[in-house]
């Protein structure tokens, strides 16, 4: 076969990768029908589906040479992916930290994927990079960081924390020789992604101090102060203080103004993990409660939590942009000088990534199309729903943790007889099997505790009423069973 005829044969086949407009319309139509049906079923549907096969059917269709018709693909998706277990798009998702899924964000992703703009380097995609930097500056302003701060749109809070921890390590010149004397301070309630980041950043050999907390699971500044002094006396070098602005477990906010002062006094890098709680700053109440987070050196905040975006976007902010760049620059030292305050930095110089998804568009589009007012209202609604749930669950005779600082409530029922841990495990199981709403649990001082975590933009008062109803039903059932024994 001649070269030309071989090329022409290949071209015919490779052109199949560009479907013509009619075929695009057909496939797009099927996909839109699918997503519309999904969205329209959310209000009625369950938040959790217990199904034993857990999507195993997907494996019966391995990747192969032959194309699969779109309907078949969607059927597979529906049965094996979008049906089993937790439905994070449901407003009934009240476990862990609920996710979002704003529709306009999906359209932003759609456009970002179609145009495939390059958002790694300013030179290659100036508009895309400008958009991301503009969003970062907006978030910096919202949390009280100066406009000169640097930042990055990451895949989520974990990578954002990693970027901050690596920057802190380099800023404080923690090297092999000083590793075992450089001390890190956090509480047992800090998110596990931080311990993971510490390990990945090569800081596993640093002494790690779990600072005692008060009754509401907030870091005790006095205990921190004492620990730092003791460490200094023992010839150690306190270097990093990590606070949480809304812990995942109980929604606790560490006393950031006091912690910032201590960090400043002892020249520690002060990192605030606001992945869950940060965007409550858009409400008056949240702004008051989150005071002090602007005093940190670095901060993590997750738009795929508090801005209700679909999974896949977190943000890290670092005040010292030179330092963030020094840790992550892409090409060479000589690029550093190009990073003046007036110029747009490139994401590739501020994160481990080079080529990356154009994440800015999925955040920009919903913010622009909705405006901020509904976001503020939705966040305030979540704070009030948590307070409402807290009051109602107490009326039902449940024991609760402290009043919610943000939108997480911890609670459990202590039955007149028997092991409360077993009882509450059964309660949880009942709620999960019912499936209308989904809740999760945690362990606090060996106690099995139920959590109410309210952050889905689709959660409203009727959702909370449903949870209360299901819990009441579960109680009746379990008490009856207990009485029969
Ligand atoms: C969710 C969360 C993280 C981790 O963020 P991901 O986006 O899941 O990677 C870190 N810290 C806190 C407080 C969180 O709630």
C-alpha cells in the first residue's frame, strides 16, 4: 500500500473523532435528556440507595475497539454510576461535608472542554489565566487578604493544603538538618489531608504537637503558648501553626485572632484550613465568626463546598507571592523577576501542575449568571437550618454537642437502657436504609455521634423536616424492639 493511500485510510478513521453537527446534536440531545431527567428526579429521589452490586456492571463493558451507542453508554452510567449508594447532588445529603453541583458550573465545564483554553501559563492563555487570577483576587478580598496575595485554583482542598504546607516549609527554611527539630502545631480535629500533606511534603519527621482543645473542640491558645515555650526551652524550632476555620467533624472554628498573635510572636507560619467553613464569610454572621483568618500566611477554601460548585475545585491563597512562586516556579529562577504585582502570574508557577483543567470558567459562570445575593442567602439559610435542627433535635430528647458554630450539629440519643453507641449505630443504619436523607457519624471521645452537616444548596427546611421525621420513626422502631427484648 502506498504511503498516500495509507494516510487516507487512517484519515477516514481518525476523522470519526470529530462528529458532524447532526451527530453532535443527537448525542448532545441524549446527554441533555439524561441530565434533565436526573435533575428533575432529585426532589423525589433518594439521597442514598443501598444496592449490593455497587456498579459492578460497568466492568462488563471493557474499553474496546468498537464504538458503543450513546444510549447504551448512558444506560450503563445510570445503572452502575449514578444509581448506587450516595447521591451527592441530592439536597438530602446531610453527611460528611455535602457537595454542590450548580448547573451553570456544569455549563462552564462544558465550554471549557469544548474550547479547551490553556489555563496553565499566561502567555498561552492570557484570558483564561486572567479569569482565574481575577477569581483568586476576588476570594482574597472576600477573606480579607491583600490584593498582592497569590493563589491557585486547585482540584480541591487537599492539594490546596499541600501547596500551602510546601510553601510554609520553604519559607521557614526547613531542611534535612533541621527537620527533626521543626515543630508543627495543630489539633486532633484538623482535617486528615493536612497530616497527609505534611507527609508528602517530606515533613513526617517533624515533631507534631496536637494542641489540647476546649469543650467545643477549638484549639486552646494558652495550651499552645505553653507548648511552644516548652519546645523552645528544649531547643526545638516551632515553625508551623495550623488552624481550622470550621472543622469537618464538628464545624469548630479555632480562635484565630489569638492564634495569629501567638504565631506572630514566635514567628510561626500561620496556616488556616477554611476548606469547609471559609465561604460563610459571605454572610454577616460568618464574617464575624471567621474574624482573624485574614491574619494567616496561607489559607485554603473550597468552592466545591461553600460555593456549591461540582467536585473538582479548591483554592489556596498565600500572602507572600514570592515565596509561593519560589516553591512552585515552573521554568527557572529568572522567571521570578517577571512576577511583579501588576502582572498576571501563571498558575503553573504557583502549583505542582503544568497543564490543567480550565477550572476558572466553572466558577466564573455561576457567579456571573446568578450574582452574589443568592449565594449569601443560601449560606445564611444553611446556618439557620443548622440552628433549627439543633433546637428541634433537643426537643426530641437527643443529647447534642455545643450549639453549631457553622452548619454542623453533633447529636446522639442516650436510651434509658443499653449501650448508646449500639443504639446510635442502629439509628444511623435505619436512616441510611430509608435513604430519603443521608447522614454520617463520627467518634468523639469514644462516643458514637451522629452528624448533621448542612451545605448542599438543595437542602431546605423541608429536607430537615424529613430528617426529623425519619429519626422519629427510627426511634419508635428501635424503642419497640428494645422493649421486646
Ligand atoms: C474537605 C476538607 C478538606 C479536604 O478538601 P478536599 O476538597 O476534599 O480535598 C480539607 N480541610 C477541611 C476542613 C475540609 O472540610
